[in-house]
C-alpha cells in the first residue's frame, strides 16, 4: 500500500508541476497576483509529494519488499542498511526520482526564500522550473516507473552492483545531482529574465548564490567520484577522461565560467549577453550528461543500461530546453543594453580571459567526447579519443588558467597595474619554481605535466595568500 501511495503521489506531483508551469506564467502576463502566487504554492506542494514518493521507494528498499521490481533488481535482504538506502538511487529509475526530488527542492527554496524578488521574475522563474519538473516527472511515469510491481515476488533480490557498494558511491550521485539540478534554477532565472526582457546587476545578485551552491556540490560530487575511481577501478590517476566523467566536467567548466561572468555583471553591470548565454549553456550540458548516461550511446562503468525509448524521451527534453531558450536568447540579445566599460588589463579583463579559456576547454572536452559517436553514426568507423588528446589540449589550457588566476585575483577593477601585480607575486613565483625544480630532479624523466601542475598549484596558493595578506595589512 505504501508503494502505491508513493506512485499516486508522483502522479499528483506531475499534475501540480503542470499548474506551476502555466498559472504563474499567465499571471505575470496579465498582472494577476493571485495567479502568480499559484507558482509558489504549487512548487511547495510538488516538493512534498515527490518527497513522499521518494520516501515510499526508500521504505521499500529498507524493508526488502521484493514485490517491487526496482527493489528486487537492486537490493538484498542481507545488504547493510547504507547500501539498501543507496540502492534507491543506484539504478536508473531511482536516480531519476532523486533528480526530480532535488529539482522540486530547489523550486521550493525559491518559493520560500524568494519573496524579496520582483514578483514577475519570481513567477516566470517558477514557471520555467515547473516545466522542467513536468518533463522529468512525465519521463519517470511513462518510461521509468520505480514502483512497478513484480508478480510473483522473488524470495531474494539480485543485490546492488558490487562495484557500487562503496561509501563514496553512496554519496557521489546525490552530490552530483545537487550540482546538476542546482543549475536548473540559474537556467530558470535566465529564461525568466529573457521573457521579461530585463537583465541587470540585481539579477546577477539573485542568481549567484544558487550558482555557487550548485557549483560547490558539483565539485564535491566530481571529487568523490574521482577518488572512488582511483582506488576502486585502478585507473592510475584521479581523472581518466572517461566519457561519462567528461559529461560531468562540461557543466562544471561552464558553471565556473558563469560564476566569474556573473561577478563582473554584478560588480560592473557588464557582460550581460555572455552571462545569460552561459546560464543556458551550463544547464544544457547537465541535460546532455543525463542523455549520454541513460541513452546507451556511451559505454562506461557509470552508464545505465537502458532501452531506446528512454534515450529518445530525454533527447526530446534536451532539444526542447536548449532550442527554446536559445531562440528566446536570439530574440532578446540585440535589445539588451551593454553595461560599463573596462580596460583589458583589469580584473574584469582577467575574468573575461578566464571565461574564454574555460569555454575553450569545455568545447575541447565536448568535441573529444562526442566526435567518436558522431563519426560512428556517420561512417560506421570506430575510434577512441583518449587521455593523450585531452592532456595535450585541455590539460595545457587548464594550466594557463591556473597561471592567470593569481593575476586576476590581484588586479584592480576597471583598470589594473600588471607590472605591480607581477612584483607582488615574486614570492609565489619563487615558491612554484623551487617545487618545479625539486620534482623534476626527484622524478628524473618521469611525467612532464605532473611537476608543472604541482608547481602551478603552489604558485596559485602562495599568490592568493600573498594578496590576502597584503590587503589585510592595508
């Protein structure tokens, strides 16, 4: 009965997501405060219902209810409680339910804590968030029902994949999803701003906290997953350029660029068009990663085996939520007023350079990950793009970003003194050089990039600390 209640709650949540997607959007166009208020109420109700559905599935796993297909395929009565619970999201259906729960949670946060936002902007953002929720809840209900019953019920379950029975993997997916889905709020606010045709520094102040929270969770999720792969799979390094891991790296790179761009927009009211474009791009990469993992087009230790219907459904979602906002962006971008000017040698200029390098790395990872798939579909030829390509392209550019970081941190807004900054970074230069020479001597012909990366890390840390200390003494 609890399982059926969870399924019914999910259906009601889908109905509320449709109300959230339509009523506030119509209310904002008509100036109807009552209709706009429906968005917040629907967002809160949807979160409660999806949470109830998730709790019902978690109960089925913890109680070893093998009459539920999801439990029978991913749990075992003798499994420790932590792996019974992590089995809830250790599969396609449960992980999509977790995705929808986090999506609803972020909508509820805007509903509760967004009362200070302009009413029309808040209503439009909640409407866009409702559209995203409706799409994923429809996907779950139509193709990935986690509450499907099994008759007759087996005496014992098949157990969770042994490779996933690890504390790191128990927390890796939730952290990663908090990052992926957290950027949906940034996307929703960007779409809402384009609908309203009003984008200013205040918008950047509203959005940056959400972006920072999502970025922090995504960073933690990637770090935990990398460490797990290092000691469990024996990759021989913390990053192996696995296609599915690359799918999580792309939104991280775009999200990092967005956070820096939003800082310029908030401080100097500049880079408006670019910042909005990045907001759309980062969530688009999150959706692309979801498609790659669940469509079966990639072979990876992380990829879920899935039927073609799921891949097609997610591809439709991906196309709708990329094409729609990009069309809106193309319509509104020429009308957006550009903000303040700044010199190339300034903190704003350094952040623009940072953005260009990060997006170039993102494009390289995108190309290297998807080119083999496109080539196979077009010609039938199978090739592999591996670590040598990524290390010599993305790796080198990431080192350039690391080298530029202390300079950007130390330059003044609007117009900076590059020579003065270089002089203040003399100690950091010396520290990095000492580490580089020491590691080259110690490794004696070993990896080339490792000593450079370690030296750059020391340079970045010392450069950042020296700037903090100098500001504290002023």
